[in-house]
């Protein structure tokens, strides 16, 4: 069997010292990926569909209170806990190092959601509708998910696919900065940097070597592709 | 019943008594079957409602993706260990007191595992695509994922359903032949078909004895593996509170605990309904009580070890799960500890208690309530407080989930009611075998113990 290899290993670097917690990435993600629109009740029940959430933490005691933000999306783990537990391969690893999710393969055991330490997998508890004229906003590149299936951040795989097709036509590989997911594109503070970690010269790879780097829940050994940057003498801010 | 002690009752009299459950159903039986059927219908309606609308009709949410359904699943798999425990282990250890209860226990195994097997299908987000999990030939050449514990589950449960059905059927063959010889009409035809031409020749008996001993030995590893695999569903994850190496043996012990308790409950019910006081004596309850005591001690040890190691390690996320469990679910935790450890250990030490039907009924029911809570406390608090504190949540079951779980209980009872009406619920040939062995044989003017007294 031919071994599947790829010149890409997609990753993201999020600089927490830059993040202002504005939430633009959350909105961009929702708009880009046909993420279901939730009713107020749905969110109150803890069934919101956001692929990307901004965790907010208060640090310190009044009056010296600071707030810290932590954007969390699928960490695209290299040793992902969600993958081996799926009985039907709906959750799988693709050659570019992404955790793929095949919506029409998913039977909805929700085992992956339980086993994800980052709790970033969302389940379609409700059937979702896009009332007119919101349906015009639906992206034709992405499946609209039915109720009963799991979904999660894909690093905007449709954008990666498109860039790959263009690059293949021109007989080259994707250039650094040519493709980025909606969240990174939207971030006004430029806290998110997306790129090919397999290319040591890419901006993301260079940032990922920063001494400020850390992974979420590093002790679990999931080897995430999302790198966070924090500190550098300003950790009290 | 007027026989002098020490003599064997006439064959037909024993058969009559033991087959009394097969007499035409009374009004009370119809009422019971109707009531149970109605509850099952409610559960089916609830399930249909869930399938038509979506999983939002359950109480599950983002961090707590499993709830009452998986609790029910683990609980019923646990109950299904009754038959294997009582029947095979006692058969292999040649405990004669097993004989009057083994059929009920074996039937219980089959029905419990059948009910349990439905839960994973009920809890799917898209139930109608359940066959994706079966390794069937398809165009894409795609296999199910053999690394997934859910697939191991399915394999183990299918094996256990097949194995325990065969075990039940094999043990029933001679009794089906007795029923065949004493029935008429369509029942006669049914028993004729099922008895597969059993005539009771010496050769048949010898093959039968070999086969049932072999079957008893083979079914034990299957039973142990089934609940170990169910435990792996939790133990192989990276979820704090689930990822624990003690889970497989701990789950097996819990399963046997609830299984033995359920057999005791069932013995009491059968004894009462079919007036089998003569066959299910306080001696049987005494022995079952001792068994329950041992298993309860084992369970207590396993639970103590699990909590104590976590407490000693004090790994922050794991300890958070336990703290949350004990603060949010304090009453449930107490009911569980009292029912699984405290009461059985205190009461079952005394012969008087073990021989009291009332005490045994209360204890056995409480153990099973406690075991359901135990399953719940393993699944839900853990998922509520996982690694990311920002994404913590909580869970309470919805009406739909409660109805489906009640329907599972009623469905099990209904299957059992039907089984008891159409099949011999007492293992006639085993009981009679014991009677013959124990009977004294006339020898001249005296009566001497039979030489066939030993197995």
C-alpha cells in the first residue's frame, strides 16, 4: 500500500498576549462554516454550536483585576483521543495532520465528544434552520449538517482544499500565508497565525518555536497542532 | 405432599408441581402482561418522539454527552451476569442448591443482555444508520474501526447473547421434552419442534451432561470479558475519573453483585407466585445471602481502592471530579454506599437475616437501586467536570430518558412473564436428579442412602 505523505502539517499559533477577546473570530467561524444558528434556549441548555469559543478568566482580586482570554477551537491533535474511539471512522486523521470529520459517516455515538479533553466537539442536538434571508449566506463548499451528527473546527478545510487545487494546477505547493482560516483572517489584533508547521521557514513554524509557547493540557500527550504563546514578562497583564 | 420423608415423590407429581407455571393464564396474568406491555409502549412512543425530533429531547448537553441511556446499558449488562454466576459457577463447583433457581437465572441473563443491547442503539444520534457499525461488505470497502471500544462492545454483547441463549436452550432440552409429552394442541407442536426429538436415552443423557459442563465452563470467560469490555469503554479514554486500571475487575464485581441480588429478588417473586415454597427453601436464601455477602465485600474493597488511590494521588482534575460527585450527588452517593456495602455486610452476617425472606427482598432491591446509581455516578459527574473548567456543565435526565429506562424494566419483566408462561421455569430434570440422588433405596427391610448420591 502506498504510504500517504504530505508536505503539509497545518498548525496555528495563538498569541494570548495579543488577544483582546473581541469575539470576531467566533463570528467569522460561524459565518464561514455553516454553523447552526442557536436559539436562546438552546444556548441556555448548554447546546451551543460554536466551533470556537473564547474562554474568559478573571485574574486577581478587586481592585487589581485583570481578564485573560483563551480562544479554544479543535486542537487538531496528532494523537487525537477522538479518533480511535469512533466505531465508524467518522473521526479520522488526514495526511495533512488534520482531524477530519465525515458528517455523513457519523452515527452519533458522541464518544468522541466525551473523549475530547478540550470539549471542542459539538453535537447537533437540534435540527438547525436558516430562516430567509440567512440561507443566502450558506457556503456551498460545506455540508449543512443534519441533527444527530458531531461536528467541529476543521481549520476551514474547504479553503485549504481550494488553495491546494490552485497550487497543484501551477505545479507548486501552497505558499506561506496563501491560505488561512476565517478566524485568523478576521482577528483584528492578529493574534492568530496559521501556516504549515512542516515548513520550518513559515511564519507559524517560526512563532511556534518561541520560548513563550505552550500547548493546552500538554500532560495528556495529545500533541496538538495549536500552539499558544503567553508570557514574555507580561504575564501579569 | 403426604409422602413420608425420605421417599421420592412420584414422577408425575413432581412434574405437575414444577410445571404448574405452564397452566392456562389467569386474569391476573393477562392484567400483568397488559400493564407491562403498556409501559413498553410508552417507552417506544418516547423513543419514536426522540427519533423524530432529535437528541434535544434528552437531558444531554455539550460536556455530558452520555447520560441515562448508557447508565441503563451498563446496569443491564451487569444484571445479565446473574445467570452465568449462579448457573455455571455453581454447576462447576457442584453446589446442589443451585438446581431450583438455575433456569430463572439463565433466562434472566438472556433477557437482560437483550435489553442492554438495545440501549447503545437507542442513544445514537442517528439511530437509523446503526448498521454502519456492523462489518458488512460495502462499496467503499470500509471496515468499522476495530480500535473503538464500541465495536468491542458490540462483538462482546453479540457473543454473550448467542452464548447465553444456547446455554439456556441446552439446559432446557430435557424439560421441553417433558412439556412435550404432557401437552396438546399447538403447544405440543411447539415443544415437539423445540425438544428436537429428545427421548432421554442413556447416550443422550451422557452427551447432554458433557455438553452442559462444557457450556458452563465456556460461558464464564465470555461473561467476564463482556463486562470488562464495557468497563474499557470508560477505562481506555483520557477522561479523568474514567481512566482507571481498576475499572474492568471493579465492573465485573459490580455486575455480579447486581446479578446475584436480582436472582434473589426473582427467587422471591417466583416462589410467591408459583407457590414453590417447597423447592426454594430458606436454605437457598441462606446460600445466596452468603454469596451476596462475599461479592459485597469485594465490591466495597474495589470501591475503596479506587477512591483511596485517587485521594492519595490528588491529581487536581481527577480530584475535582470526585469532589463534585460527593457535593452535588451526596444523597445518591449515600444511598449507593449504604445499599452496596453497609446494609449487606451488616445484615448478611447473620443466618437469621439471610433466612428471612422480607430482609432478603429489601436488601436485594436496594442493592440494585444502588447499582443503578453507581453506574450513573461513574458516568455523569465525570463528564460534567472534565479537563476544561470553562466547559463544565451538569445533567439531569429528561422525561423521555426516564420513560425509556422504565420501558426497559417493563420489557424485561414482560419477556420474563411470557417465558415463565410458555417454558418450564423450574429446571425439572435437574431438581429431580437431585431428589433421586438423595433418596434412600429400599434394601431388604431397611432403607440405605443411594450410591448415586455423589455427582
